[in-house]
C-alpha cells in the first residue's frame, strides 16, 4: 500500500547543527502514527518539514506516492495536510464558528458577498455545528467566545478545524500536554473518531501511556533520524523508551538488543 505521506532522506542543517540527518517517515491510510523522541531528537523539525513550515536541505516528501515540494504551510494545506500546533493558533476573543473558519471565511452569495465581501456568519455557524456534532464534540453554542472554553474544549475546536479541512492528513503536536486526565481522555477519543472516519493522524507526544492507548504504530526518532517503527501490540513502553534513549537498538530483522550486547530480544 502506498503511504499517504512519506519522507525519504530528509536533511536540515542550521549552521553546524544538523537537526535532520537522513530522516525517513511513512504514514499509512487510516492509522494513528505516534512520533516519539527525546528533546533535541529532531522530531519537531521533521513534523515542520511535513507541514511546510521548514524547507529541507535534502531529501524528498511524497503525498500519495507523488513527490511534492512545500514552500510554506499553505502548500501543505493545498495537499490536504492540516496541523494542530501546541499553541492551537486560536483567536480567544472570537466565537467558535469564526475560529473554525479562521483564514477560510465563507462569504455571502451574490452581490453582498462579492462587492461588499460580507461574511456568511449564519452559514459558518451551521457548518461548524455539523462538524462538531460529527466528531461528538459537546459545545452548546457556536457564538460562545473561545476564551470562555475549558482547555480540552479549546483543543477540540482546534482539532475540529483540522479535521474539517484536512483531506489527507491531520498532524497534532502534543495535543494533551496541558490537559488533565478527563480532558486528555476526551481528546484521545476525538483522535480515534478522526481515524475512524478514515483520516490518518500523526501524533507527536511525550506521554507514553497516551501513545500506547491510541497509536497503531510508533515512530521512534533519535539523533535526527528514524531508528525504529514498532507496534504497541508487540512492544512495551520500556522498549520504546530504550530505543529513543539509545539504550536499545533495532536490528534489520526486527529484533531488539541492548547496545553493546550481541544477542537481541526477538520479537
């Protein structure tokens, strides 16, 4: 099966610092792929390259098997790739519907929308309600300012915006980082609903329990490149932590061994 989103040999240098050193990546249709790595591993640079925020010095990015070149986030959006950043990029004083259509506002039909560029506020609220209902997000009023919502509800609005316009991939950067247990659970449920709709999700997270709860595969990033891809069904959290810290390594046959030990742990 051709990956929905793929990267081969990505390199990005900042002066003498190499943030990506031949990084590979592949995302399959209908899956949640978690990307994990220690601070400074280069996973943020990888995700920025896939979302158009960073232009690699070398390597290729492919969407549905076709090579693409992103010169900015808008290019990635045109290919159906939406990103939910950790700061959410919401306008707190604006209502939910306005935030859902931020940068993609609908205008009224006919002369009023063309000559006077009047917004179709009613249409945006109706569409916003439909999107939130489809994703099971319980927010009463579309006219409610985002600043009055809880942290989990704000995260849900940002995720709903990505799901509404992402036709191929949704990328989420630490979506549960600032949330409590109950709100995190709701966000994980929302990620599962997006996957169930057939839209693959890339999840960047430091929270291993969350990763193992929702991910279908785990991409382990270390020293600027992918060192392993494992399944939560066949590998433990301790093994993933060992891979990302360098205490363990994965062999070509899929077995895992301690660094400096000649025999691996067969899987």
